[in-house]
C-alpha cells in the first residue's frame, strides 16, 4: 500500500518565507519532511526566508530558498525545475501566495485589476500546472484561496473574484492528475491574524471580522489563527490524500458554502 506520510518527502512552499508559509515550513519539517524548498517573491521577504531556512535546519531538516516572481509563467517553470535540480524530486507543492485588495468597484483601476488576477489567479494556475508536470506519483498539491468564496459582501470584488477561478482550476487539476495518484485541494481560511489582513482593514472592520465567526469566542483573537490552518494542510498532504478536487473553508464558521 502506498504510504502517505512525510518521511523522505520534498516539499515546495510558494510564499514560504513567513506567516502561514513559514509556519508550514517548520511544521512539516518537524513532522518528518526530508527537505523544504522555501519560495520568496522579492528582496523584501528574503531576510524572512533566510530566517525560516535557519529554523528548518535547526529542526533537523534540509532546505533551500528560491526567489521568483510567480506572476510570470516562465518563472514558475524555472522555480519547479530549480527545486527538482536541487533535491532530485518533488513530492508536495503548497501555494500560499496571494494579495488582497479591499476597495469599491467604482474606484478600482485596470492596473489594480490586472495585479490582483496575476497574483491570485494566474500564479495559482501555473503553480498547479508545473506541480502536475514535475511531482512524483502520489504527490500532493494544496493552494490557498479565501473564505470570501462563501461570502456575500462588498469591496472584495477583485480579491474574491480572482481567487474564485482557483476553485475550478483545482477541480480540473484533480481530474487530470488523479490517474497518477496526485491529490489536489484548495483551502480557504477566514481572515487570518497576520499583517496580510490588517493592512487592508479599518478599525471598525477589524472589530466586525473578529466577531463574525461562529467560534470566534474560542479563538485567541477572534480571527483565524494560522496555527489552526497548518494541521489541516498537513492532513491533506498526508493521510488526507483521499480528499481531492475540493475547496475547504476553514474559518470557525465565518462563512459557509
């Protein structure tokens, strides 16, 4: 029987420098991953990527950092090739990259629209494509989306709108890669207690989001804690392999669908 644990597995984490990506790099190493490829976007996150690498090695894992602007398809191809060249194979690919914009539709310009779809949709598509090209048989792919896919709300048109196609990319990829035993899922956290969230929200909106989830009273901040998302992703890339083609909203009852 095929084993689905982390022992001996090589993991690539898109956006693995910090926040959820950094925590995943450390957690999967702690649970037995042989090597973690830590992707970062630019010089602004290089230091964080280097620190995460130090922590991965301190946990006994092997690792390396890789810089790439994933909004260009050729760069995504190069990233996956570089990871395979460095570690000899790739078993698990997790894409945490994304960008949020909260703004009325009437104020959104073409450049903003293009940026949101490049980072949230185009990047995800080519990440899935390249993962399907190079992953070992019985590999695992997880992409981060958003719980706003289950919301009825204003101001997030380009953010939620650009994440929505990823749900359909996930379904298609799971069908196309399934004959090789590769599972493909998407995870949509609620508003996470990270700088990614706070940069877009006014004080009154933060207060609303902290109270909106059914289980908010049992969270440290009322928001989704990245420490509660990591075990779900770890499950999906190990024993949860039988789940594929699904988008899972993990948010304490912030939204449902």
